[in-house]
């Protein structure tokens, strides 16, 4: 199914702005995920930052992108790169990113294609488009300036996952910082983001108005729960995102409970191998390598059966929407000593959200009650309200654009900065003009 035909349904104005910076969010403005934003000025320079899709059921897609020669992908989560193959196939766009984002993209795109085929959802691109996109990457080191039309850009560490980038954009009229998904705290595998002085700050607001527990306390609480489950003869099933969370869980368990028998299954094992090719982007790459080798990697049916005798199973999908996690859950649900330990965001409509709210989850087409202990841990790699506000103030912008946030999160950040700087709350497909 064709989602849109290039040039037919774009919401982008045809002429460049007479002055100032124009931003048009194709997705991700007043929502979490599904990100894509066109930035342009009167030099005729036009840049697309991210072009993802929200992996909900059914998926949500951004609006059609106009013709762009250059796009920057901040990191390799599917809500930021999911529609990039369509972009390259439609416009022969060059994709810019860190080396790790490019390396992981093939795994993420292949999984998205497979899921769309199984679930029967439209995608808008096919394998040929993916192959084109894999040849469209132009990778950059952090701190390296590169040209985009009449502008200069460079990438900075975003702290979200290894290889995730903030984007600094130097235009004739303004210096822009696009935060991407970011966290100022160090995580087990990523160094936190540092402020960059700018005129316009585009800040993600996923956790606007909300606070995280101290990271060390939450990690300790997670390990304590794992040990409690194991001590009563149970298995801890830890559904984890393939790029970021699963690797963090391995690092935490290897550091705090190396005597445990931990099995690692799903797409995260392949992602981790790609990570190992970019050690300079990982916080303590040797530590990650040791944790990965320490875990028992599941690579087939026989390994999966052996994992049913483990202490801990770390596996995709992180939202219990598919993958090996459901296979394990279907077998572990009969023994009440076992537990499900959720470590990430559970989107509305996801299997994990339904499990939390209803105690039931679809397993292979059947709504199945789960009578196991379910616990949730805040191991997010997004900055919370305090981190976001401190970061924004340190960047000293004149204008602040809040995106990638719920309405509650946007309003909380707006109230925080009222009177300090001009705050913009964009909506999808409604261009905003700054500094005209």
C-alpha cells in the first residue's frame, strides 16, 4: 500500500521564508515519537531532521516529506528512522548520522519490514528502498563540522543511547540546537549530553512535568527484585528494547550480580554486535564487551529451551508486542514464582500496557491472562523535567521549541520558562517562523 506519492500531499510551503527560520513538523510535534521536522531559511537551504514512524498498533506515520537533498538522523530508534527508506527512494536524499546509527539501521529496518508484513500494516517502502537507503549514509564523528547547503552542522553526544546525537546548526541568522532524544545523565553505555549555547533550542519534552527516581536507586531496586525472584526459585523475564535498554540491563546485572545465569535473546544480540564495531561511541566499551560475553546469547530453538532454566532472560520486544518475549511468557506464565520486570516505556495499546492495566496480553492471537508478578522500573534514558530545564537554561536560547512530548509535558515546560525565553509549542503540519 502506498502511503503517499512524492510531491502530492506535502504540507510544506513552496517558497522559502523571507527571513528567519521556518520549522514544519511532519510528526513528533505534539506527540511522542513519529518524528520528522523540516528546517529552512531564506538561503534556500532545507534540512529534514529525522523521519520515523510510531510502532503502535496500527503504526502512526509522519506526513509526506517535501523534496530534500539532505537529512540528519539523530539515532537508530524506529520512531526516528522508520521512514528514511521512503525518503531516499523518493528523492535520493543523503542521510547524515554517526557511524553507529548507520550501522544499526539495517537491523531496525529489516525488523520493521518483517513486522509490517506479519501484521499486515502499510509501510510505504520495500526491500529495494531499504537497499538504496543503506547506500545513502554519510557518517560523521562528534564535533566534526559538515556543510548542509549554506549552513554548517555538527553532531554532539545526546546521552540517549550510544551514537545518539544532538544537532548543532549554524545558519546566517541563528545558531540552532536540536536535542534529539537526550539525557544529561550518564547511563551504563552512554555519556550524558552537555549544553551547547544557541539562539534556538529544539528540546524534546518526553518527561516534561515528571521526575525520575535517582538512577542508582532504581538500578539497585531492579537488581534486588531480580535476586528476590531467583531466590524463590523463579525466572525474571526482562522485556527490553533492542538498542539501548537490553545492553544497559546486561551491564547492570554483570556489575551487581555476576553469579546469575543470564540469557540474552532477540534482536538486541545483533544490535550489540554492531555496537562493538564502534567502541569509541560506547561508555566503557570493554565493560560492554565483557557483559555481552558473560551473558548466554540465544541463537536458536535449542538455546531458547535451555534459557527456560536460566535465572534471568533479557529479550525483545520491550513492549511485549512480539519477538521471543511472548514465546517465553507463554511458557513461564504457569509458574507463579516467575516475574515480568518491565524496564521501559509501555506505549498506549502495546502488549505491555495491556498487561499492566488488564492483567491480560495477546499471545499468538489469543488474549491470555497472566497471573505472574509484574513490576516496572524507571530506567529511562530520557532527561526528566529537572534535567531538561537545567539543560535548556545552560544553552541560553532566545527561543525554545518543545517537541516529542505529551500535551501535559509541553504545558509543564511552557510554564517553567514563561518570561525567560520565547516558548513555541508547535503542532504537526503547521509551520512556525522564528526570528522573522
